[in-house]
């Protein structure tokens, strides 16, 4: 647990949160390397299934970054995102996942410092929660899949 480094999947809006992350990088603002960022055109494109799949595959946390309300390049994408995140947070305990493992933040392209701070805070919060309860299952599934693939290759030789 002391050496635990969380794996966080980040879905970031191209126009705001991703640009904010870019600004943080250009400005050499430090933040933890635990976030594996996926660039999307709009936070409204994130289906609840994507969030659940990230947890199913062993993510310790899921971060969603979008434009501030009223600044969405696609008009109402961030409003859809908010409704979906609230719904998924209600579902997570049924899968044994703490709702705190899912975080939604509004970050503009000009907020590189804010992006770094939000990622730092979220990483710290996930460290306190510890590994995802599904993480172990994901590793077991990966191992079983690997063994099955190896057996299949041997059988076809």
C-alpha cells in the first residue's frame, strides 16, 4: 500500500481541459504522472459505458475534464456530461466502487495551473482510497487471457 501508484484514466475535452493540460506542460507545471489522458472532442461524447469499462479494466480512478458550463464548443456537451457523471456515481457502489473514484472538473484552456492542481488533488485522494477493488480482478482476467492465448498458440504449432 505504501508503494501504491494509482492508475487514473482521464477523458479530456480537446478544446479546454486537454488544452489546459498542454498549457501546464508548456509552463513546466509539475503534476503526478498517474493520469493516462485520452483526448476527446467533447466531454459530452463520454458514454457511461466508457467510464464503467475503465474501472472494469482496472483503473483506480477516472477523471473527466471539460469546458466550463456555458463555454462548451458543442453548446450543451458539458451539461450532458454532468448528468451522466451523476448517474454513474449512483451506480458505482453497486459494483463495489467508491463514487469518489470518479471526478468531473471544468478546466479552461487558460487554466494550466488549475489542471495540474486538480490532477494532483485527485491522485492524492485515490492514493488514500487505495487500489480499486476491481483492479485485482482485471489482473487475474489479463493473466487468464494470456495463458489461454499461449495455450492456443502451442496447440496450433
